C-alpha cells in the first residue's frame, strides 16, 4: 500500500522536474509571413545579460502556382530595439535569405525584434507585391546556457583549427627566419675571414716586393760604382 500511494507523487515530482528543466532554455520554432513592405516584429521581455540566438530561413510564395521557392536576391533586415529606452537600437543586421543573429540584453526590459524583407539593390529595391509574401521560418533560443553555445560548436571548432594552422605556419616561418639568419651569420664570418686573409697576403706580397726592389737597387748601385772605378 505504501508503494502504491508514493508512486504517483514520485511520478508527479519527476514530471515537474523535467518541466522545470525544459523551461531553463526557451527555444521557439515558428514561421510567419512578411509582405516586403512592413516589418514583422516580436516583443520579448528579457532579463539583464540574457543571450538571444536566432536562426532563420526564408521562402518566397509564388501567387500563381502557390508554391514556395528560395530567392537568392532576397535580403532580410533584422533590428532589435529597447522599447524601454526610447527605442534604442542595439542590433541592425542585414543577412541573406537565411542566416543567424545573436545579441545580449544590456538591461532588463522589453525588446522589439523586427524582420523586414528586401530585394537586392540590383533587382529594384523593395520586394514587389507581384512576388508574393515571404515565409520566414524562425528558430530562436533565449538564455545563458550551454545549448546556445553548442549550436556554434562546429563553427568555433573550425575557427580554432584555422587559428592553430596559422600558428603552425607562423612557427614554420620563424624557424625559416632563424635558419636564414644563421646562414647569413655563417656566410658573413666566412667573408670576413677570407677578406682578412686576402689583406694579410697582400701585405706580405708588398713587403716581399719591397725587399726585392731594395736589394736590386742596392746591387745596381754597387755595380755602377765598380764600373766607374774601372
């Protein structure tokens, strides 16, 4: 009887715990439509230092065939404003037809997150009505948790690997520079040694030639003196 009466309470406590854990990382997946003229805005009441990360994809609706297709010329303008601080804009980012955005709430209060569809400047500015509405699929996560961080884990790993490769190349360049400096120092020492030997041998040759010239002059002098006496 004790086991049967305590099991429902244990199950209820477990479900409550799972519900609490699921609320720690609010992650919402939704879709909405933007007509290309007016922005679509959402309001979020965020505590201070709350991290918000979002990922979106867009598709343009063809009114004739009622089908969806990706428009490479489509641009999305994402803006975030603090409504409690005279609509102070903290984010203004223009992305392609799909992308990501992140921001951190500097102060607690209501934030307005808006999406505006635009076409490429070469395609005529704003999205025309003949192109139909734009379907935006939005996946947004709110909270300072490891879940938001793990979404960029692969990207961060790629960046870390690139930094490691750059550091390895820098080390290789430094080793090559040290090797070239050692070779230059060795070549300089050899050049200085060779130059000193050349100078020394030149001095020796000058001395020998000077001594030979002096001996020849002395010999010729004595010879001429003998010739005059005879």
